[in-house]
C-alpha cells in the first residue's frame, strides 16, 4: 500500500495536469455543443411535419447529417476529421485538437436530446401561442425553451458525461487528459496503480457532473 501511495504522489503533477486537460477539453466541447447544438435541435423540431416552420428539405438534410456523425464511433471520428482539426487549431494532437473532435461528436448528440425534449411539450401549448399571434421567435423563446428547460438541463448532463468518456478515448490518439495518462503509464508500463487512479478520477467526475445536473434540473423544474 505504501509503494502504491508513493507512486501516486510521484506522479501527482502529471495527474493534476491530465485532470486539467480533461476539464479543458470537456469545457470547450460543451460550450460549442450548447452554442450550435441547441439551435440545431430546435430547428430539427420546428421544421418537422405539422410544426409552425415545417420544412421537409431542411429537416431531412439536417437529420441525415446528424445521424451520420452520431453513427461514427468516436475513435474513428477523431482520425477521420484530422485534416479539419489541423486546419482549425494547427495541430492534430493535444487537448485543443481533441476538443475539436469532442465538439463535433457532442453537437449532434446534444441536438437530438434537445429535439426529444421539445417533443415532450404539450402540442396544445404551442397551438395556443400560435392562436394568439405569437411569432416563431416568440414561440421558441417564450414557450419551447421555458417548457423544456428541465429536460434540456438533463440533456446537458448526459452530454457532459458522454464527453468524459470520449475525452478518455482521446488519449489513444495523443489527445491528452486522463485517458492519455492511463495509456502512457497504466497500459504501456503495466502500472495498475495509475490505471486504477485514472478510473477513480473518471468515475468521480461523472458522479459530480450527474449530481450538479440533477440538482439544477430539480431547481429549474420547481421554478
């Protein structure tokens, strides 16, 4: 036990750095997913059949693109968009480069969650807003988002947890973070102590994010 603890303390600077890189990657990807994924999910919903901005072409094209990206395993996606990553950040390795792939994976994932959340809204509420002359923007801002905010927050939580798992996989291709630490020390050097530490850190991250998400969702739902 003493040797394991000594080993952990020896690598503590690298563990802290890896933890910081993981939070950095997840933070960038989450922000981009919110900025792009939320509007995308709303568009996927309001352009569906029977909705106030019905548009079969837009719905079909966006839905097709979203489904394609979501169907590609993350590790393959990272490799496939390497040229795009290099173009955007000037490198294909490191936490910043990994955050590009994480963002690309998170956007369609979150968009579908938003779309599903909006489908839970009573259609009568939307019809009532249309009946009183509300514009599409007013319906989105004053009806759709407020009605679905609790579910959307839960969707954000699911997205963050997925990003934690994706960020760990990014270590396989030099993405940095906890996954990279687990590969370099836990896998290549057969260091079970570091492997266990990285797993514990990832589990703790998921638990913390889930707790925060649940609390926020319940708070918003009561308001």
